[in-house]
């Protein structure tokens, strides 16, 4: 009985080893194929390469020209790179390079180009709570028309990327979630790109971008190590659920300063990043050193014709969401969220009043 059991275990081990690569190792015929099968790391790489290649072919199943091109380049790589390797070290190198190329070529539903994940130190980053806009503002973007971004100084304060064309939904924005705070994220007009300036605080930060229905998403986590960075100790985020209306955020500080679209920067250091007039928002107020005392937060239904997602029937109620975050990223972080209905242009609503700290 023990002999039978041992024979069974040996057979299973051999069978598993035979199929560890992307081909049947019992049929290995060339010196390179034997090298692949004899090394566990290269065998695993061969399996991964095959899976990536199949995924790429599936992604381009409606594009025969691209499918044929990748088939040709794969055959070329096999003949001119892999099959010329004299040893395992060479195989490990060419496999890693080819896998990276194939995986980067696979179309992703949502791509997040910035911020990058991992550890970073943003010393020298340009610190600003506002972005340049021309009135009337047409939407949220991270640069003015004609302006070239200085990526060495500003890219770490950006959220940017693109989506697959088939994910575009004309009547709904993407959803952006930064450190647990949800907000809308508009695509750039007529395209599949998105971008948003955002000043991240020290410590752990999380960014997620997803489609309205949640069918596709991408997440990114990074750690900001620059402890001297000027960070917002108070952040107020306003968004709303209708793309054809304009809502405005008004913040009154304990010093009597009034921050709104007509006065986006206040003397004590706080600012409203941009006046969003195309709907959904977000409008974000941030302050690095909030004066202590009572703050008043107002919402103004500035204008626009509220329409439902079909663009035809009137939507009588607009639902706004206001999130207040204090001491973001610290052990003392507090977050409050308010949902506010507004009904007609010109309406001014006091959403919240709170004491800081």
C-alpha cells in the first residue's frame, strides 16, 4: 500500500513538473526547451508569458491587424531572442523583458498614471491649493489651455490617467475616492483622459478611480515621507448629482473671511481650488493652518437647468454631498459627510457649522 502511495505521489510530481511551463515538458525537443523545463523560475515565467500573450490576443479579438502584429512579434522574439539563449541566466533576462512588454500592452479599462504607488518624498514639489482657470470655467482640469506642465515640480500633486473608450458614459462621471472621500471625476471634453490637481498630505494616501457602476476600477496606495510638507489640516469637498447645474461652495472662517468662486484665496491661507460650472463638481476648499473658531459652510444653487440623466425630463431636486475632513492622515483625523437637497436656482443653504479644532 505504501509503495502504491509513493508511486502515486511521484507520478503527480512528475506530471505537475511536466506542465509547469507553458508547454508540455515531456515533449521538450530543443536544448532551450530543456533549459526552461529544468529551471522552476524560467518555467513559471514561460507560463506567465503565455497567459499574458493570450490575454493580449483576447483584448484585440476585434482588431485583426493588432492581433497579427503581436503574433508576428512573438514569433520573432522566440526565434531571435529566446531560442538563442545559451543558459538559464539569459532566459531569465529575455523572459522578464518580454513579459513586461506584453503586460504593458494589454489594454486596461482604467489606467492611473499618477500618483505612482510605493514610497516617495515630495521635497521641492510646488505647493498650491488653487489652479488657474479662465472665467467662465468649463470644467476641472490640471492645466490651462496652452500651458505646459512642469512635471518635475507638479506631477506628484496630480491625479491623472485615462479609460478605455468603451467605458465612456456621457451622463455620468467617473468616481474618484481619495483617502476615503468620494467625489466625481470628469473626463476631459471629447476624450478618454482625466486629470485632477490634488495636494496629498504626509503619510499613507489611497487613490481609487472607478466607473459609476463599479464594473471597472483601479487602486493606488503610496506613502508620502516628507514630514515638512505643507498639508491641508482642513479640507471641504462639495459635489452634486446633476451635470447640467452649477452649485457653489461658500466658506466663512472665524475671522470673517469669505471664500467662494469670486474670492478663491483668503488672507489666512485657505483657498478654493476651482469654480466648477459644468456640473457634478468637486469644488474643494483646503486650509493648511485653519484659524480656530466657528466655521460656516453654505451651498448656493447658482444656476442651470436641472435635467435627469436622459436629458429630457426635469429633475426637481438636486442632491449635494459635502464632506468635511480635519487633520487628514493623522491619528486625530475626523470626517463628516452631509447630504443636502436643493430645489431651485438662487437657493442658499447653510449646510454646516462647526468649531475647529
